[in-house]
C-alpha cells in the first residue's frame, strides 16, 4: 500500500489489516450509520455540535459513509468539506416552498423513462440500483460495467 493511501486512514481503524481496508466490500459493510459511532471516532467533536438536531436530520437523511471516506475528514466541523458532505446537518431540515423532487431534472434525460438508467455510453450504462449512497468513489471500466444489450426487433 502506498504511503499516501496509508496516511488517509483514521486512527480509529489502525488495527484493520490492509487487505480488509482496501476491500470495497468490507468498506461497504462497515459504513458508519449512526451518529453515536461518529462520536466514538471523533471524541473531540462531542461538545461541538447539537447532536439532537443532527439526529433529527439523520432520521430524515440517513447517514452512511465508508471508513475510507470518513478518514478524509481533516477536522470534524461544518467548515470541513467532507464532514459537511456526509454528516446530516440540521440545516437540511429547512424546507423551501419552491423545492422539487427532481431539482436537476434528471428524469427527463433518462434514455428509458422510469428505468432508473441515468446515462448510456456506447454499449454500457449506469443504472441507479439503490436509494442509499455509500459515498464510495469507483472507476467503472469495461471489465466491471454491466453491458447494455439493446432489444432487437422481431424480424
């Protein structure tokens, strides 16, 4: 493992073998899903936040972040971009009259309406298969992508 990758691991996971740490399956199954776990990982943050308000936000916007991605947090604070991205904020509970279900209008650009297929590139496509984001970054290449097989018209 490269030293740059090793340096991103939070001390909370120091005893996890590299083989597990580098396994996306392990990362996925070990997602942090509870604010209580965040308090264990970042004890210095216990007195910094309104955890009750954050819990209310988490009940509506579930927490689910992999250990690797959470290890990218430099300091547990709303000014840290990773923390802000993955930790439910009470600010997310503020509703707006003009809020819409599909703010980016992605539905109208789906190649097959209602299919949850987001984009098609050549013979490959990206499909939404779950409503849970695990904040995992991955590269999709032709070895791991699901091939798109267009329907053929009966002759």
